[in-house]
C-alpha cells in the first residue's frame, strides 16, 4: 500500500487521485479532510482509505504507517512568506515531527519515503545558474532552513540505519484549483486578487525570477520517486528548467484573460532571492522524468480549471 501524508492539499489530492486511477491501494492521511475530498480524488470506488491523523501525534502517525510500502510526506505548516518571524515555531512544527515520522517509517518497515522539499528556499542566493543539486545550501528564510534540516536528518538515517528515502526539491508548482494559502504561490495569489478586484502586491520591481512547474508534471516526478530504485538516497530537483519574472507571469495571465491586472509595488524583502532556476538533469537521469507541459499551456489549463475550486 502507498500512503500520502498531507493528502488533502493541492499536491496530495492529485497524487492520491493518480495512484487510485492506476489501481494502487492508497491510504490518504491528513489532519482534516474537506467534504469534497472523496469525490475529488475518486475514492468512491473503494481504492482509497481515508485516515485522519496529525503529524504532531506520533501514535496516530505510526498507526497510519501500518502495512505501508511507500510513503509520501507533503505535510508542512511553513511558508517563505512568513520570512523569519516564526523561526522557532517553524522548527517545532516542521522539523521535530518530521524527524519522528522518519523514525516511524523505519519502525513500520516502510520501503521508500519520499520527502517533498523546497526547490528554491533551500539554496538561497544563486552562485551559478541553473542551480543543480551540488549548489551550496544557504537558505535566507526559516522555511528553507526547516526543509534542509529534515533533508539532512533523512540523509543521516539513510547512512546509519538504512532508511530508503528520496528528496524532491520542487520548484513552484501551480495548476487548476490551487488556492492561495499561507501567503504562498504567486500564480494563485494573482488569480485570487484579480477575482476580488484587488491589486496584486509586487515586492520590488517585479523582475525577480522563479521556476514554475505544472502540477501534473510534479505528480509524474513523485510517482517515479516512489517507484524507481535509482532514486534511493538521492536529492533531486523538480522544476521546469526555466525561470520567469513576476512581470512575465502577470503578463501571461493578462494575455489569457484579455484584461489588465492592477499592481501595487512594495519594498523588496530581504528573505527573497533575485532568481531561482533549477537544473533538472538529475531528475532525467534517476527518475526518467522531464516536464512535458509548456508554461503557456499550463497557464491556460489553470485558468480553465479555476471554476472547479
């Protein structure tokens, strides 16, 4: 059985739906589920077991891992938008529970743990582009720091206790039905503000560049990381292989909508980097994965699907 922790989220729902559609038994785990979850992931057919469990409850998590062969860990309460204002709480909520969870995976005999990390925040200011997995890790915010701490702990357990794990450093996933939560996600933020008739806040001049990757391409990479032996113990970037500025993203959405989006410029934040663009050669080598959805196509799909949210 596969288990998806954080199954009620944007990525989690899609992974659960994909696994269920492939006929794989899957346990969907979240501290809470929205009323539409079962219908959204196709759970009515009986292939999905829904379990409510909080990552901070070690007994509930260990129970949820019983009989699990592969586990995907998506749970996070952190966000780059919080900057470093809650760094201590970030460690308590997003490192210590992850450490316990990794040990629980060992105790439960889980065959593969896939941890979704941050493809931008863990690296910090780029020393070269595109950023590959050998790039120094100097995060500027506690979100990136907590992800990196968890990565290092998994690596330690891999070396000392034989934990089979893979880390995916995912760029900025986006797609239909994505909500704007925890101040995270440029594209859902733009669409939410536009829907409300409010200006989009832009930090700095809007020329900061980020790597945006379509959500279904990310799900493909996650599926490969769960299955492929080559991914064992690997840290792997998952991105589009290109970067676009905030201004370019807004312009692409304006072109699709046929309307201008109002902007409100704010001072640049010292916890943001000027550019984040991931090299994805290792994903191609170890996962047999490359993104297949062009950015403009993905924007169109996203806009077409927003009514389903």
